[in-house]
């Protein structure tokens, strides 16, 4: 049976991509794609990028630029591994769809049928939550709720911790009433898949996805760095320079499993991502049944249509399927997703009716770069007469950002000074949040430190800014400074310490809004 499936997949791939890949694009099209990539790298100073384009079911371009690590001299290649971040969600959804095809679970199964320990804050929601609900961001939780159990890395939170922590995250809306992006429930989805299949999630992905599709270069779970070949390093941008972010590798040369792998922890190179895209663009591919293909790309949860989507794409609808975002662009059906982790950005854009697709992988701070380049390449198919280039969309993005900053400016914290222990007496002590665990706000040298017990990167100095308290993180990789809001005087034993963003545009995965610390004891 396995040999038959592999043979069918190989024949289907040969039909989809043709005998020689990439297919020969017109000189004009290839030059247009290369120029857009070059313009993007130059405009945004990316350390490295890989771009692939599929047209009428054939790979017509693979463009790579830059280095694995800035200054290394090691070039990005089509098989260089990138973190695909939240593009992992479509892979998790696809593996679940395979299990549905195999009769090992149903989309409407209660989550507790496969994970009896699963709990949400509301017992009714716990009982009603189905497998399908884990994938469509309709839980009632706030945007990015609980993400501090996933990032910044490394930390000591496990998948069991996440499942236990969900019970302490209070909803901000009602179940199934509105869209709010989350990551934790995709972690749960991975554990549901593992339970239904009877093997760990990483083994399941290798067995059900990488193996049958021949995506041998992709990595999930723990893997050896020296066996992976070319691996891109993430970068952060500091004073106009790209600085590599360290890779977690143990003494044996193993990159460890990360808690978030079902939500955003898979790595792939461009060649394998184009294989993945090719499977979706071939409706006859045997990896999934027609019924499950329809299920994955059905609009299960309405999403807002943003002003940008209306202006750039003439969009009229937007929705979430199982691991994919669905919308219309200039009258055409679009299926897409993005992925974002510190120093790594990805994008997958499909036009199924054209059997066309675009994949972008970058190893630098590239949110705007991803958006501008993706729009230029997409528009070539949906509105070729427009003729817009990367500079056009970069200018529009700059204008959007300026308007947001004007509407909600970043507070001026330039007058900050280190806080002393005497003036911070009301904050001193060890505090505990029920899902995030303990933090210590205690004297350190001549000042006061804030230190998380379970997330070592979240350690910083307590600062005074006028009448407010601010945490200035020690590590540059934690790029969302936090206001601390102490208990009001006389609030007694029920006093809580809360946290909020200094920057209104800080990434929502710095989930400060869901923290509520109760004081446990004095500093050691």
C-alpha cells in the first residue's frame, strides 16, 4: 500500500512539474521575478532570501540571495533550511486531515475524546470544543493568549504545561463568535493528532507528510545540525546591521524539540516547500482525498477584511480554513498564510484556479519585505496591468506605519532611570501568575531586577519613567518593553500586579495582557 502511494505521488508530481524543473519561464517573466527579489533585498537590507514561483503547475523560478549568516560567506541555496513559522499550521492541519481519511478521528470529535486532560477556562467550552475548533481561531481567547509559554526561546514550558495553562486563560469573547489568532490551540491540535495516531507528533509528521511527499530535507522535533546541510540563521536588525541570533544546539550537536512545533516549529528549504505547494495545486494528488481537500480549504471562520485588502486586492471576503487563510483578490480565489518568528519570515500564496503559487523565505527582520514582494509577485497574475514594483508597495507600507504612529505614538521613555529598592518597596517580592509561573522583583546591585523563573530571556532592570514602572530587558532579543502596574494601596491579599506593552505596536505574542501576578513571598 505504501509503495503504491509513493508511486502515485511520484507520477502525480512528475505530471505537475514536468520532467525538467524548474520549467523554462519567458525571459521577461524570469527577469521580472529576479528584479523584484533584488529590489526587496536592497530596499530592506535582508541577510538572505529564497523565492519560488509556480505557474500553471510548473516551477518557473527559484531565486536565492544572501547568506546563511551575515558575513559567513555561505550562500543561501534552494535546499537551505528556514523556519517556516506559522506556515507549519497548514502542515498540522494536513496531517489531521490524513488521519480523518484513515478513520482515526473526526473533525467534530470532542477534543477530550483524544485528550481527556484538556481544559478551557469555561467547563462548557471544554465539553463543546471539537478538533475543528482547534484550527480556526474561534476559542474566545484574546489575540495570542498564552504565547509567553512559547516565546521567547528558550524556556522550560512543555506541551503538558500549555494544556494545563489553558484553564487559567480567561476568554475575552464568547466561543465561536469571532476570530482571534492563537497558537496554543495548534499545540493542542498536534497532541490530538499524536494521541489519535499513537505516536509522537514529530514522528507522525515524518511518517504522514515528509515521507509520502518526499520532503526529506524538512526538519521537525529534535534533529542533528551536522546532518541537516545548509541551515539559515535568524537575524535581528541593530543600527542598520544584520546580527545573527544564536541557534540552540546541545553538546551532542542536536537542535532540540521545541514546544511550539505544531504551531510554528517546522523548518524546510525552498525545494521542499515547492513540493508541498505542488501537492496542493494538483487536485488529483493522492496525498489527501477530495473530501478532505475541500474541508481544509472551506471558509470555517469569517475574518475581517482590512482596509489594505480592500485597496490593494479589491477583496470582498476573508476567512480561515484549516491552517490556511482564504480570500478573493481581483476576483480570484487566494489561499495563503504567513509565518513570523524572531528573525525569520515566510509566506505561501496560492491561486488554485491558476495552479500558481509563490513561496518566500527570509532570515532577517522582513515583515514589510515579505508583504511588498509577495504583493508584486501576486499582482503579476491578478492585475498585471497595474505594473507596481516593490518601491510602490514599500512606500504604501511606510505611509500606513506613519499613520499608525501618529494615531498612537510610542510613549517617550527617554527620561528613564534605574529604580532603587526603597522606592520600589511595594513591588518587591516573588509573584506568581497561574499559567506563567513565578517572577522575582528583587534588589540586584544598586537597582532592582525582574526575572522570570521559567523564561530566562525575560530578565531585566526595573526603571522609573515619571510616575510609572518599566522593565528594560537585558536581552535585545526581547524587543517589547513592559509597563508594570502595581497593586493599588490597601488592596490586601488579593492584590494583583499586571503588565502591559510600552509600544502599542508590539508583537501580540508578548502576551502581557493575560498576566495577573499575586504576591507569594519576600525576596530571597
